[in-house]
C-alpha cells in the first residue's frame, strides 16, 4: 500500500456518489490506467471489511458500505503506512524520491511532520544517504529553500542509480519491478518495460537480465529527471571514443520519438547523446536481429563496394552487415517522408574523417539510385560510423592525441607532419590539456605534445611546435615501440608470476574472467556477477541472498584494492572463481577497489579453500600488484600469470 492509494481510498470515502475514473486521475495527476491498478490493490486490502467498490459503465465508481466499516478500512491503511514510515530504510528511500525525483522541494519541517520524527533523525538520514554516494561528488544538503541535491546532472543520475540498487538489495524480498515502484510512477515503469521488452524486443531479446535491469534503471532515472526539467550537459570525450556509441544513435532516436509522443518529454542533443551511450554500454547494438530480406541485396552491394574502395574485405563482417540492415530501411523511410535526423558529431566527423566521408558518400550513390532519395550529410555521417567501427575492428586503428599550448594553428601543423608517416587507418585528434584532464583517457594509444605531460599510463612524445628532424625520430621510435611492438608503458611488474598456482587454475574458467568492466557501484558490480553465475547455472537461488547478507556483516575488501565477496558453500552448485577487473575504481565500503575476485567453492571442494586463498594472496597482497593485474587486457594473460609459465 502506498500514499497515492491511500489518497484514492480517502477520496472514495469523502465522495458518496458515482464519479468517473477520470475525476480521480486528474486529482492524483496519474493516468486512468494507474487508477484502475490502484483500485485493484484497494480491493485486495478491503477483503476483511464489509465494503466494496461498485462500478457502473459510463457512470463511474463508488465505495459501498457502512460508515463504520469504511472508517476501519481507512484506519488499517493508515496503520500500514505508519509502520512503513517508521522504518528508517523506507523513510530514507522516500527522502531520496522527494529530493531527486519530484518537482517540489521538500523542507525538513514537512518531512518531520510526515514521518513523525525529529529533525535530528532526518539529518542522520541525510548523512547516511550521503555516505552511500560519497565517492560520486554528489551530496544532499539543506538550505533556506529545503532539501536539495548538489552535483552535475550526470553525477546525480549516477548516484541515484547507486541508491536504487542499494535499497533494492536491502528490500530483497520484493521483485526488481516492485522495488522500482518505490521510486517511480507505475505508468512510467510500464512504459519503459514495454519499450524495451516489447517494442525493441529484437534488440533486447538476447541481452542478459543484469544489463536489462541496469538499462531500465538508467532510462527511468533519465526520463523522470527530464519530466521535472533536468537536462544533461555535454560530456568531455574524444571523437574516436564517441564514434562507437553513436552506432546506437538511430535506435536512440526511435526511443525518443515514442517517448515524445507518449509522455511529452523534450530531449536536447546532450540528452540524446547520453541515451545513445547508455544503449551502447548495455550492449543493445550487439544483438541486432536481421529479418528485413528486402534490403539484404543492397546492403551486401554497399559493403562490397566499400571493400573494393578501401582494399579490405568487409563482406565477412556480420556485425557490420546486421547493423546496416537495421539502419538503412529506417533511413530510406526517413528520407522519403522528409524526416531529418541530426548527428551532433557531424562537424567533427567531417573534419577528422573527411577522406572516409567522401568515400562513403560515393559508395552510397547506389542507395540514392535504388530508392530515388538524396542523402544529406547527417545520414552519410551515421552510415560512416558503422564502416569506421568495422575498419577499426579489422585493422586495429591506433588513437593518437595531439596536445599543444600554442593554439589550433600549432596543433594543425603538427597534425599535418604526423599524417605523413602514420597509416591512414589511425585516428589522430587535436585536444586541449583541459579536455585531456577531464575526458576518459582509456582509448588513447599515444600522446604527441609540445607540453610537459607526465601521464603514468599513456605513452607520450614531447616535440617542438615546428617539428624538427629530431622530433620525427622520437615520434617514429615511440610509434614503433608502443603501437607496433606493443611494449607496455609506465608499468612496473611487481607480480610474483614465477609462483605456480595449480589450485587457482583448477577453478579458473576463461568465461568467468571479465576485464575492464564498467560499473558505478558495489551493488551494481555484485548484481552483474551474481546474474551471470545464475545464468550459467553455477549457483542456486539462495546464492544472491547469501552474498548480500555476507556483505552486510562487514567489508570484504583488502587494503591492496581488491575485494573478495563470497557466499555460503551450500549455495554453490559448481566450484569456480570469478575474476573481474574494473575500468574505473568503485567504492566498496571503506575504500575504493579495482579488482573483484569471487571465490565460490561447493561443499565437496571446501577443503581446498586454504590453498586457493594462499595462492591468490601472492598476487593481491599489495596495491602495486593489484594495479598491474587490473591493467591486464586479455583473459589468457591472467591464466598465464597463474601458471608457472608466467615471466
């Protein structure tokens, strides 16, 4: 029972005549569908009482029964709500909703009356909430207007997701969808579920439960924040990183078109880009289902044409074929109907990929002739994205960044010099020092700069603004050393890789080694790992609760930056070790961690736990070792490390 349902019950008692459901929906600011759902909930709750909801077609609804029974009914609802309000976790959950997901700013006075607690208790609640999201640079605070959340919109949404996962873990007796009902209106939840699981079924059918739950949460947060007027700001990122998530841009536009019709939401360019990033991060584009035979021939001819021009065989690239087969029919329909889709990266793409842009335009002539349409620059650039991703995957393109202190002209001069000796497939981008410091540097392979930049993990070459012969030699040496030979930069190997670990290897599985995984919180990380183990059948239904219960008892992290979550052996079906390194460190109780190793031995193997732990601690006993392990990029390197063959 929730407060909206209580208000509906109160109105039914106050109005002793038949009224249409539209009357109640307007009063409660929800759809008639939601009113009907709430009526069903009230019917279940009123079974012990001699009252009933009577409905007359084309007339309305009315509560029938004696006043004494009605009073007993409403008192029971109030008692139920009061019990919930006295629970600190439910109270904190509702504070989060009021502060972050409602238009009206709540005050301490109103919350104190509502929950019947002192302001001191509320300050403790705020402190507790802030501790959960402490590493997100977001904070709840009280000012003259009331309780507010401070932080960039991107970080606020990230913190909200962490809080939702946190309280969903605590309220583990409910289903995931029921837990979402604590934060969002049923209508919004139903819209998002229908959108992902019905309208976009072909795209989501093979996506794991973890990614679906995670994406549903992200979308609910973004859409609700948009409803109350909060838009995202532009993220600092490099074009060679951004171009990958733009593969989902047309899918994002489909979703936006549906939502703008259904919910009257307005998305600006930054909101669209963020939605594209979320779809890409949740692996939506990797599961395109091909069923449009009508366009099969033209797509194959286009790929064949590009293969001939680029002198590289792309005809066997299944992902490229499926992506284009999904994209092109919708593109042709847009062009025939005069619907224009805008690519926010258009100018950057035309500048950095000018040669490929011209080639793609030339290749697309066959589509213009076939369907009697004229392609605009935005559509050409969106097709280019699919081909650039395919070219990157088939002939590894390096990402090189130029950072200068003398402005764009100096950087452009260095750019022209570099382009003379590096392969055309490599991506070269000009950046400022400020952008380098703010953006995610993960995808950068080499920095060429006229500044003193001492980046610990990215190879860099310092050159003079005019690039003399000595600079050429240094650039070519760095390119050969780091990008051709693949030598590691700035990595001091402190691992005792000469130590054989036979017991570790016995329980290691290449399918349970996940590297550079991007999650935002401990709860999200555990959900991902547990969901995968459930899917693979390695654990039983009690495993999830066992892991969560163990985490509540105390931190399972080490000072070195690794975490070792585990469960009751009786919940493990097949013994295994799940190894997961993180793209970005996350908070795990009282410190940040980069590595999560879940050791799960069933009852019959429990006697081997000592050997497993002893062997593992050789590799995670200090921070330097954990740093090195978290930077390994291939599962086979992890397995080799645990064998006596490591060097």
